[in-house]
């Protein structure tokens, strides 16, 4: 029964090229790339889109990045109840 199961070369999901590059990209290089593609004008274009869904998603994303996500209420039952705050930490790569 040899040859069944176990690790095989080339098996599994292929790594994302963009994610791999982003992990290895120094901050300075990311800033240069964003300037090169004129990222600010892209954000303005999305915010001024004719599609209101795109406008809303763009503004929600930028607001979350600028001010953080709003607190989310959590209901709990039982003897112990605590006020929990979940924070998402964004680390610059």
C-alpha cells in the first residue's frame, strides 16, 4: 500500500503572489509604489464613483482605517458578564 497518503511535492493550495510580495516589501518600497500608482487619486475616484455601494464601501474602509472600527455589543448570559472590547491591530509591513 505504498504511495498513498502523506506529503506530496506540489500538493495543496498555491501561495498568493501578492501576499508573498507584500510580506517581504519594506515600508519605503510600499510608499514609493503607492506614490507611483497615484493611490490618492484612486481613492478619490472610488469615493466619487457613480455606484453608491462603491462610495459607501470606500468611505467605510477609510473611516475604519482612520478611526478604528466601532465597538460591537456582545450579549452574554450566566453568572459572569464582562464588558469586552475587541481591537484589531494593523501592523505596517
